C-alpha cells in the first residue's frame, strides 16, 4: 500500500502523554489542510488519528507517530504511521470487532478508525509491538 | 492542565468547550460538572461544542457519561452546536451517543430543557409548549 | 534522457544557426497537423518561446529536462499542453508540437553532414521524446482537472437545498445517487440546517429512479447525522416500486418518518411545530 511519494519531510511526534495526543491531532490537521482534503475528510482523518494515538498510548505503552503529506500522482493525501513497542495485539479479528475492548473505552478505536480512512494496514506481534499505517486521500 | 469553565445562567449550567481537550481535561470537566450541578441545584446542562472540530470516542463517551450523571442528579443535558463534519464522522465511526439530547444551537437547547422541565412538572398540556416538545431529538439511530 | 555537455553544445548550435529557419520549419511542420485550427502567428509565438526556452537551458548547463535550470522549459511545455487541452486539441496534436522538432533537426543535420550525425540525432531524439512525454502528461493532468471541475459543477447544479418554511428545509433529489453525490447532498443539507437554524429537513426522493442498499445507507446516515446535530429528517416521495425494493432488500428505516409526497411531509412537520394548515381541520387534542 501507500504508493506515492512523500512531499517534504515527515513530521515525527512522540506519544508519551495525553497532551501528545492533542499534538498529534494538530499535526494531522495541518497535514490534512496541506493535502487539500475536504473539511469532512479532514475531520475524519483527525478523528481516526486521535483514536489510534490513544491506542498507542494506552495499549502500546506509548510510542511515536510519523505524519507525512503524500502524492500518488493523481491525488494528494496524508499518511500517518503509529508505532509502539508494546505487547502487540493477540487476536486481530477480535480487536476489529465493534464494541470489543480490553480497556475502558467504547471499543470503537481500531474498527472505527479503519472506517474513517482510505487505506489501513496493521503489523503486530508480541516481539515487535504494533505498527498501524493509515492513508486518507483527497477526493 | 486547562480547565473548561462552567457558567451558570438562571437554573441552567452552560459549558462552552473552546479548546482541543486532552483526555485529562475531559475527565476533569466531567467531575467539575457533577459538583456544580449539586452545588447550584441546576436542572439543566447545555454543552456547547460549536468550537470542537472533532469528537472522538473518548469525548463521545464523556458526553454520554455527563448525560447519565446529570440524569441521576435530576438535570437534563443537551449537547448543542455539533458541526456537520463532526456528525458525519461520528456516524462513520459508529458512535451513536445514545441517551444524549441534541439541539442545533444554545437557544434551541434552552427551549428543549424548558420543555423537558415543563413535562416533568406536569405542565405539558399547556398551550405555550407547542413547537417546543417536538424539537427534541433523542439522537439514537 | 539528458544530453552531455558536448551534445548539448552541438544541439544548441543547431538551434542557433539559422534560428529563423528552424522555427519557421518547425512551425510549418506543426501547422500541418493542426489543420489551421490555431492561427499561424499564435503557433509561431509558441514555437519561438519553446525554442528560446530550450536555448536558455543550453546556455545554463547540459540539456536535461529534469535539471533545476530547466524549470522554465518545463513551465513553457506545461503551458503549451494546458492551452492545447483547454482548446480541445487531441493528445496527439499536442505532442506533435514537440515531436515535429525531430523532422527539423534531421533536415538541418543532414544538410550539415559530417561524422557523428546519426549519433547526435539519436541523442537529440531522446531529449525530444522526453519533452514529448512531459507534454503528454501535462495534457492528461489538465484534462483530468477539467473533468473533475465539470463533475463538481454538475454536483452543485443537481443538489439544491431549499428552505420550505421557517425551520424547515428540503432537498429534492433528482437522478441517480452515487456515493460521491450522496456525500455532497449530505454535507450540504446538514450545513443548511446549521445556517438556517432549522430543526426539520425533508429529503424528497421522488426523482430518484431506484433505491439500492447503498443509496438507502447514505440516506440513513444523513438522518442519523442530522439527529446528532439536533434536527429531524423526514423522507418523502417514496414510490410504490421503491417501497417494494426497500422491503425486499430488508432495509430498516426504523423510526424515521416517511411520507408519500413532499406536501404530506411538509404538512406533517407543520403539525409538529404547531402551525395549522387550512386543508386539514384541527384534530389534535
């Protein structure tokens, strides 16, 4: 996935606290505006980033995010990569079920975030943590 | 940490969220509001989210919890001013905000609370509530 | 494909020697293919501009379309392709403006004779091919943006949201609802609710030829989103066969109010808001 070239240097942000989740939202918003996403698409990708950043913090024990504006020749978009070195996700299928949660949330984080973006890839394992890559393209 | 101010207007508490809240700020607001409802004996809470450019599942849950808590404390909660882009995103996210009353703006939110109070007090058969009672929405899919 | 310094020098020399003749021949070669749809003077101006841009690159360094100092040449080529695309020329007619230079070069090189003519010609051709491809890509991009613009204009045209009454807006849907259009309708309707502070919206689907699961989903999502904002939607204009489809597909409209016609929907809303309508005597307690 994620064919296309990066426009400019990706922005990196550590996710260690609550305030960092807010910073991730602002970072993604700026990138979404730069990629000329519509207002609704901006809102969707920022919301998805907020959910995933919280997952990284709560379940992954913190990590980092990389936000980039990308271009696949036809359209511009925003690519966000969340990475943590936490315990990984044991049962992916279960984790994507609406309403399923191991924490205290609503269990909409992963499944909801996937519905809000155009491309979604996840790589997880007990030995390597979790890495979620999402892309939202401008229409 | 920032704190969201709570204003008292008549017997209604008005919360206008103007900042991009961290999760801690949201939880703090939840606590503060419960205390203020009891302290002021208010029967209505209006949460104005006009300025919020996103509502994620955490904030959504906070809104639901506030509504439930205030219900227990005999106060009606109305969430007002949700932006179209936010509403569309919430639908896609799968968040239905069950049990939360919503209105387009603060003014209509106040009408809704007044109508709900009138219902509670058994004055719902009055002539003046036409156009008010039906404005309410339960915001469930 | 970039030319090395020597080749660039020889290329520049070919273009400069008898520059007048080169542009003249180039213009003629292009004019033939455009069949007089572009004035000779205009074409001449474009060719001269291209010629000048090529020479400028040659003066500043090796002839390479990707090089930094070739920005102006790329700009001129882009401009040319955009003009052609907007004026309705085909992709071939656009690319030929660049490829015609090959014929001219061949003539000039042949006349000069000497060693290495063939090698030079092949090298020059490589550069010209690259320029041609660049032109082609710019052309396609322009056409795509033209099509996108038109599609957007069409969307604007086909989705009016009208205010029916104080606090009541309606969107009469006409034609097939695809995903993109449904999204525009949804956003437009919800924004109008905010702008006009209207707690009621009527979605009239009289003009929608067919309702499939996807269309129904879009309508349902709009209704739920409106509720989240504090407004109610009523769906009107459901024709008998559409009602049958909805039931056959097992689509649940749940507690969403549906009315047969726009008039019924409006009457329903007015009754809810307490406005009395003359045709129907008051029957509520």
